[in-house]
C-alpha cells in the first residue's frame, strides 16, 4: 500500500529529530481514507523548532517528492510547550508556511486520532470544550465559508464544491449533536439537509467512484446550485447558534 510506504519513509526521515509524537487525524484516522484521493493529515510534536530543525524538515519533505502520494502529505509541527492559539509550522501543498491547529483538529485527535509514533494526544494536547468547538464551527461558517460564496469563480472548482458542502453538513451535526462525523457520513446527510441531489451525486462519484467526463455547462450549473443552496443554509445554521 503506497500510503504505508510513504508514512514509513516520512517517519524514518523524522527520526534524527527525535519526535515526541506523530499523529494522524482527518480521514486517515477516521476511517474514510481513500488512497490517491484523500489527504494525509498529520501532526508531529518535536522537542524544538530551531532554524536548523526547520531546514532539516524542508529537506525531509523534499526527499519524499518522488513518492506517488507525497503531494497529499500535510504535516503541522508543534513543540510540547506550544500554545494552541497561534499558528504553527506546516508542510502542505509542497511548501512550508504557518497555520493554526483548529479546535476541530484537536477534538479529532482526542476522539479518534491515530498514533503513528510516541505519546498519545491526551498527554500533550489540551482538551477542547464543547463551547470552544461550537464557537469555532460557527465562526468558520460565518466568517470563512459565507463570504467565500460571493466569489463566484471559486465554486467552479471541485475542491470548493466538495469542501463547502461537506464542511456545512459536518458543522450542522457538530452544532446540533456535539459530535464529529466523517466526510462519507456528511455526504449521506446532505440530501436530507436540502442540498441539491445532483451535486451530491457528483461529489460521490468523484470521491468514491469512476467519474465520466462532465457534460457541457455542468461545472457552471453545479457552481450556481451550490451557491444558491449554501448561502441561505449557512445563514440559517449560524443564526441558530451565533
């Protein structure tokens, strides 16, 4: 399995840095992983992040580029004393930058994180309260996804349609029931939430099946259907919890 080969090479490359822990979250930990389609979402805890460490991390990822799935490996790097309220060094999309570890990611790690190496998340990460999780999910829908609907060209891209709808369904369940669900579960729930069925089937085909070439005009129609649905749906959801 290419995934396990890549993970083994990655862990071998990190070994000289003496990682305290390496964890998987997202679909790889939650049972919805599709090799070649899903991202490999990881968190690594290192003793320190000195300039030399950062340089060595960049070299480690560069050496993995020949692996078939290397472009889908995303890893955020923490230290044991790192606060959760700031941005953390991350390798994703074949570059290093900084981004936060969200309350959703932390809750995933505590609930079903997969330990690849070292200590479990409960020993190193602070827990996520229900209020913290709710506040983050509301902000994400209100301040990121709702404004993004005003930028029409984004929604002609597969990734925006997929994540926009799936994240909305997952947010709905988290806010109403206090639990996290997989993308597959979210896909099954979308029709019941009023999402356009033809768009849901389009996502299903691309994530879990073989997809024939899109019909002429479908990309634009899909964008319009998605934006028309998500705007009022997000407003209603946020209005109930904001």
